[in-house]
C-alpha cells in the first residue's frame, strides 16, 4: 500500500499515559471511533478493544503492552501509543515516552493524581515531553474537577491551566464549557458523534468568566506580546490565545487541562482538537542530538527527509505469524522496504524487510517511511530495544533507553524434561521483547531464574509461556532481588592471576581501592593508572572483570552495587600478560576486597498507597506496621475514603492483596511502585542469609 505523504508540521506522535484504571484504553477507543478509524466503540469490560488485543489484557481489563495506532483528525496524522498503567509494566511507558513528541495524561476525576500518575509524570519530565491533561470519569460518584486540578498543581508541581469547565457532575455531567471560545459543548446523543454548540448556561456564566480570566492571566505570563495586550485592557483573539498557549505547552511552561467522561462518549473531540492545537509536531521538537560512534563527537540531525537516516528501535515483538516485529521512530532521513541500513549499536548491517504501519495487532504494508514517522519493520534479525539504525556511510548513535533493574525473582522449570528446549526458547524470546525481564541460571542450584518488576509482571509472563509457546511450567516462590554493598572504604587490595604452562603463561596483576558510593549509582569503575603500569589495551578487560565479579557479591552471592572501584596500580609482563589474565586478576581483587569493606545486604523498598473506606483505616495501619512499613501521611478523599501513603519493604508485601481484601471486606485498593534500595535490618538479614545458604 502506498502512503500519502503528510507534511511534517501536521504529524503528531503522542502517547496516552496514566495511573491504572484512569480510563486510557477507553479514551483511545473513542479517539479511534471519532476519527473514523473504527466503526464501533470497543469496551474494556466486553473485552473487544482494539489496543488491548492480548488475551491476558482482555481477561484482566488492563493494558500490558503498549499498542501503536495511526489515525487522522483535521487533516493531521496522529501516531498514537496507548501505554500500560500498572507499575509492573513501567518499561512500556518509558520506551514509549522516549520516542514520543507529546502526551495526554489521563486522571480519574474522583482521585485526581494517583501514585502511577506521579511516576509517568516524572518520566515525561525527564524526556521533556509536552502534555495536555484530561480529567476523565466526570460522571462517577465523587467526581470533582476542581480537586483533580488542585492535585495536579500540588502533587505534581505542574503549572496546570483549565481550558474547560464541566457542566454538571456525577450523573448530572452533560457537557463542557470551552473557555477559549466561551461556549458550551453538549453531547445529547448516546454515541457522542455530533456535539452541539450552545450558549453558556446562566448558572455557569460567572464561574466561566472567572476561569477565563485565570486562563488569560496564566497564558499572558508566558507571552510578552499577550501580556502587553492584556495590561492595556484589550481582549486577545481566540487565535492569539491558542497560539500563545501552544507555545507555552510545547515549552513545558503550561499544561492545558480538559474534562470529560469517555465511557459516556462525552468530551473526546475537544481533546482531539487539543492534540492538534497544543501538542508539537516533529518540527516543533526540532533537531535531535547524535554521537559519532568512532570519535564520540556530538552532532545533530534535523527532522528532514533529506538528512542522513537516524532511527531508534524502541520495541521488539515476536509475532507468531511473521516473526520479529521491530518498532522504530525515524528522527531524520527516509527509509524504504528492502533497504540496507547500519545498526550502529551492534556494529553490523541490517536489512529492512517489509515496512508496516501498525494498527494495534494488525498491519498495513507501506513502501516508504519519512522523518517523524513511527512504524515497524519485519525481517530484522539482530536489532534490540535501544539500538540506532542509520545510513551505512554516516553512522551515528542516538541516546539509548535506560530501564530499571528487576526487583523480584522466581525459579521456573518445565513440567516435563521434553519441554526444556521450548522453555529456553520462550524465555529468550520474552527477554528480547521486555528489557525489564531477565533470565539467569543460579550457579549453585542450576535453577533457571526469571526476574521482573513485580508479581503481576512475572505472572503475566508465565501465562504467556503457557499460551503462546505451549510450555507447561512450574514456578517457585517469589523472592526479592536483594543487593549487596560495602559500608567502609578498602584502601588497597591486590589481585593476581599468574599461570605458567609450557609455552606462554598468563600474567595479570591489579591493585585497587574500593569505596562506598551514593545509593543508586551502581558499580563505577575509575582508571587511575599512571606511567603505563598496565598497558591501556588491558583496561577494558579489567573493568569487565569487576562487572562480572560484582554479579555475585561477598555476603550471599547477590549482585553488588553502589561502590566505586578505582584501579590505582598493577604490573605487567611483556610476554605473558593477556586480557583474560587481567580479567581474572580483577575478579580475584574484588573477591578479596569486598569482605574487607563491612558488606551489608540491601533490599528494595516500594512506595505504597492504599485507598480504603475511613472505617478501615486503623486495621490497615496495623497491617502495614506488622509488615515493617513506614506510614508517611494520609489524606481524606471524596466519598469517605482515606489514602494512606508510605514506604514498604518489598519482601514483606507478598500476599498483601489477600490480607487487604480480608481487612476491608474487599473494598481496599493498593499500588506499589519501586522507589529505592535500603539496608536490611540485622535481624531480618540473618533470616535472609540463613534461607539463602
């Protein structure tokens, strides 16, 4: 299928992000329906949505993998990604935000900002993604637009500005007031296809005028020309206001806030207009930084078809019918099917097979893609998430995508030995797709270990192994992914690897210092060799040796972290020194030095929020205390519920969902989000070590 070339200023690459159950997928379904991409409205409850196409997603009513869809509105091309809301699938959000130009953040009108809302907002801040906000579910009991807006400003520190006001609330919600045009919009028919424009009701006139004044003031603060106009007592035109608000949104100075009820088909068309009016095109985002893989010099690529190719792989999916699907964002240049490209990350050529524009789990063949496009390719053999595809004659590297480390582990084995090879293949394929899923083999027990971001994450992966790959597998009990670190400096420790065998021997000798580092910094290697005591070509092998040794710490074999390893001295042999000898010397030095640094165990702590009816607050607080949780605060929410927030050691939270249901008669909800590693209390550490050994 040939593609119609859309001018770059009319392309929008956007994602829908939110806390779990805020209504992202419902919003996406309405967007597809109103833009004419579908001819019926899918329902999460009925399990017939376009973007939640996996069996597990339809059964559980949650989004697990991000789904990419292309649609059109007002002669603009919208590449839309619906992302998961559950914290266990945070990698899907992270990799989507990396390649998007703008976002719609959906909030629940009852709860406002929730824990995962904060997480995705921080992720979007890190990538400087401009956003518009939708306060959804205005038809729910307890819905409160003003409260939701207040939580966006207070809990996220965002300079939010309402561009709409709701007409009615809860069951009485029937439309919105457009503050930019000072008119009311209603959706009288059930499908919501034909909005009606009316005058603002008299009962809302005063509130609308006050909100309009706040909107003008906030926008004028970001635009000198508009401010001058405002101070002179003149009223800016709607076009001037939209242009100024667009500039402020793209600069992340303002965040326009809409309201609606997606399930009742109200409020979606103005959000589509907001995507076009306020969110950036690739041209607005402008040039992207790239580095030369040989010289590491930084240059830039413009979003232009005539520039050399630069594209970033952000997702790998193994399709049972067509094999590898490689999703990528083209930042510059153009690409056609069958073209040879260079994978600068892997230092090898890649051949693009078929190019496809994705429609969730369906595909449309296209011949060529252009700067600013988000598409997928079939037939690429070696590309992985985070790889850069570029022109062979002008290689460059784009910034890679950083993913969090897994915090929970579980052993896995096939029910029959005949399935061992199939299980190995399934685990390998799933690890290729999901950068937060790691598979290792325990050297002591020989067990295969799956590691992921949470119980649900591993549960879904185990289910996929069974359904997609036909392997019946037994899972062990979930275990926490502990870490080890040192608490005091080790001034000097030596590592030697000297072997003499007939001909050439092996000689490696290193002297290092170990120092504790800031939490979250991982293993940092510093080369302080002077005077050529160790030839430069052996330094990478020494660093690799330390990284390998750190995978199994000194206390109980858990990975070591948060320390600086400084190579200060060593010696060499002009004949016998080799990379493998220095690598082994580094491993020996680490194993010798770490026990001298007063090593301790670290455990993952998660930020927890529990929402419960007020009468159960005491029982829930007692439960949390028994699980070593630190309660930080609680606040009243609409509807007579309390939101309790605190920090919880992940090791104590297995099975908590059942306990919470029991204590609250099934009315309590909680969310966990990994936050940091902290030392394990001595008494608990003894139990952990006893179990490990």
